[in-house]
């Protein structure tokens, strides 16, 4: 009897650990982002956020922007002292008319962060999730994310955060991040009348001849004036000598 009781107690103590999935979110929850913990999703907004400071424009413009192919840092963080034990973060298109579209690529956090790994949603780099067998409490966690190719459009980060086993918030969204740096040229800047050929071609032979004649006339006038001035000086010298 005692052995049966010990077995039941031991098994019951292992159930929360198994359901909590300390190794991170499985591929089966990639779309719903809902933990299989059996508890109800928290109805109120959470105390967690995705910090997008790296997506702000340097000129102080409002909103958030990404340039295709650039790598940015995002931070999952608690506010007001809130901590978390589990999470799943994905970059998705903000246009849900075409269904779920994963955008961007997370860099593998494993080399510098033993408490996070790439997910499998469906590519490994489509998301990041926790690795937390010790059930540590985190106040923030940072990740590197590379923006998608050009013309991917606006996107958001979708994230689920687990505070403890039966307290979690599902599929919250970051502010929308707009794409920049891939716009097509303004048609007004590339259309219109072509430049006047006369303004960009070399002078004609007639123009060159006219300019040469004008230069010769000025040279002759300068020589004549100098000769006259010299003769006047000589006459004045002779006149002074005769006196």
C-alpha cells in the first residue's frame, strides 16, 4: 500500500513538469500559440511587452520601421516587476487576409543564451521559445532578428508569455512595424520632357569662329593702345629736353 501511495505521489509531482514543457513550445502550437497547460487564457492585457526601440527612426519620426535584410534586437520584457518562465515569439505579417505568414528570421540564441532556442514554426528561425528546466523567473530576454526580403509589407511580433504554469497570455501583438527602403521611384522624378540637346552639346564651328574673331579684335586693340601710349611718352620726353 505504501509503495502504491509513493508511486501516485511521485507521478503526480511529475505531471506539472511534463505539461509545463521546460524545453519550450512544441511545433503543434505554432499557429494557435496556446500552451497545452489546461488552464484558461488570461482575459486581461498582460504586464509583458516587446520592446521595439531598435525599430525607431533616427530622425525622431513616430512609429516603427524595418529595412529588408537588416538585423535588429528585440526584447521581451516584463513591466512593473513582472517576470515570466516561458514564451513563444514569432514575426508575422500584419495582413491576415492571406492567413498566417511568418516573416523574418530569428538568430539562434543558444551560443549566448542557454535559456532560449529556435522554435519549429515551421522553419526553426520563424520563432524563439524558452528552455527553462529550472523554472527560473526572467524579467527580460533579448533576441536578434533579421528582417524579411523587400516587399514583405508591414508585420508584427506575436507572443505568448507564461508567468507560471497555469497563468499565461496568448498571442499578444506588438505595434505594427512598417517596411521602408524598398519603395519604387517617384514617377514625377523620372518622367517629363528630355533635356534640350543644345544645352548639353559642344559649341558649333560657327560659334567657335565668332569667338576667335572677337578675341583677335580685342588683342589688336590692346596692341594699338599700348603703341600710342609709348609714342606719347617719347614726345613728352623730347619736348622736355628742348626746353
